[in-house]
C-alpha cells in the first residue's frame, strides 16, 4: 500500500517562552522536527507532508534540503483541521500516517508495527501512563474493542480513571480520512476540530480500530515547554549512551555523556564524564577520551588518547596519538600516527607528520609539518597578512626553537633548527641552525616606572 506521512507542526508553542517556533527547539543539537523527519524517512514513504503555521518561514528555511511538501495552517483550529490542510493532495489509495513535530523520540519499529496493524482498518498508537492527566483516553467497550477517544477536558470522572492514553499517532486510508475530516464538528470544550473524533466515525462505519501500545512512555512524550524538552533530552541521552555501551564502550557515567549525532566505535573505547559528541564521530579500537572534551565530526585512530578539556572539530587524528590537555584541533587538522599535541596547542588546516610533537603553547595554522619534528613552546606559524592566508612548511626532523615566529610563506628545511626567540622571515636551510634575533642590550641607569 502506498504511504504518505503527514507531520503536524503548526503549533506556536507559547509555553516555550521563546521566539523560536516550537518544532525548531533544539534536541541533541537538532530541531525537534528533524528528529521526526529522520524517523519518518526510515519508513520509505511515497510522500511526506509537513503542516506548518507559526514561524512558517523560519521552519521552511531550516529544511530546504528535505524533500517535503508543505501545507499551511493559517489558523490553529485543532488537529483535525491541521490534517485537513494536507489531506487533499494525498491520493485516495494511500495509507496516511499522522505524526507530530513535537513528539521526537518515537522509533521506526513502533511505527512499522502500527502500519502492520492498519491493514484494511484504522490503527492508533496508545500508551499506558501512570498519570494520564491531560491526555485523551482510549475508551473500549466490554469486549475490549476501541470505540472512541475522549479528550481529558471532555472526559467524565469514570473516563479519567482510564490509564490507556491516546498519542495522536494514527494510520488510516486517505479516502476514508477525507470523508471523516469533512464531518468533524468543533462542539467541545476547546472549540477545536479534534482528529481523534475520526475514531468514533470509523466505528460507526463498521471499520475495525486497532490500538497498538507504545513499548515505552518515553517514545511518545510530547514537548510543550522547556521542562519537557529537558526531560526528552535526558531520555535521548540515556538511550544513545546505552547503545554505545551495548557496542562495547565503557562510559564512566552514562548520564554525563551527550551524543548529538552519530558515533561509530571500535572495541574497548573508554569515555570519561562530560564528553560531548557532535555530528559524525569515529572512534577506533582502544581510544580513550578524558573528561570535558568536545568532539565534532572527528575521526580518532586506534590507541589514541585525548586528555581532559580538548576540543576537536572536523579533524582526523591518527593512531597512537596523545592530545591535550587543553588542546584544540580546528577544521582540516590532520595528524598522522604517534603525534603529540600538548596543552594549549591549537592546530588549524595543517598536516602533522608521524612522531612529530608540539607539546606547549603553540599555534600551527596553514602548515605542513613533516615526520619527527619538534615544535618548541610558544611557536606561531604567522599565517595571516591581513588579507590572505599563507602556508608554512616544516620538513622532516626539523627542530623549531621555543618562541619562534615563522612568518609565512616560509620553509624550515629537513633537519634544520631555529634558535629560540627567532622571527623567521626567509627559508631556513636544511641541516643548519638559523637565528633571527635583535642584538641584546643592557641599559645602564634605567629605572623601573612607578605608579
């Protein structure tokens, strides 16, 4: 059966107390709506529709790279009214899966089970809640069959005791949905057109209604304010940490690791507390990550260790390296094997060869560093002339003395040394010591200034 997915994402989210539309609120580094779209894509739908409203231009601008058909809901008159904005464009022979842009943790297997239950019927996703306050209740007859949904505000005392709640997620045939939506009334306490009213219409039309229970409450949590956003973030954090541990990673404290992207790991990876992963990260065997590290779009080779408080962004780190503490690897930093990058060293758009080291207080930008080089403390590759960036080349076995300023473009030859405190403006020949210092002078009779 062809499938169209409709994501309802038009709500204003007043309780967020934010100028950012609710579905753009960040969850693990991505908008809430992005999480729903990512899950929907796993179902391989024939078409995907997003019903948008408040902050519409902002919302559409974020998802320009997504293959989405947009439907505008100019007035927020309820979930039934929202779906009605998208339904005319959907062919009659499609199944329609309705999702919500503020319910981000739902899993693809749960939705696949729901689609399977919708064979020639209507299927809805329900959940057992310890406290269903605020949720619509799934009302069944004496035979246990679903007969209707009643919203919390419209429920009587007996109905409010029901612990099976409606999530709003459902699947039905497009042709039937069009008929039911055209018959919706807003005679309820909210004055809205409830999508849930189609349940009783389906029963009236002798169509079987199947309720599929969500495996966990967390999967169907909605986000209406910043407190709920934090709760969902905590659930997602724990879920992703669990996935890492099941793949063999050791996490010192799973509650203090944030995974805001995709992390691929090898065997015996060790991750200390307060580590943040962003984007696509690859950790090979025996990688050790110290506390308080921020790792974005980075590949880290086997047996490499990051000491505490390191930042990496779009970097490639080879095997057997030692990084940090307090090191920063910026985009296009590429380190070969056995490289040491020490405390307060920054590397940007540079290649560092095997067994080379820069252990202290150094900036290496726009540079090519060969094998077995030593970059002394306080060295700077002076790569910017105010308008353009220039490269520095440091060839194999070079020794750069502490406090050297290498004024690019410049080359330090194979086996060359630069004297400490030198400002190098011309190429330093291979195998020689190059010094560039002003003559040292002592001034007699000099007095230190006083306040």
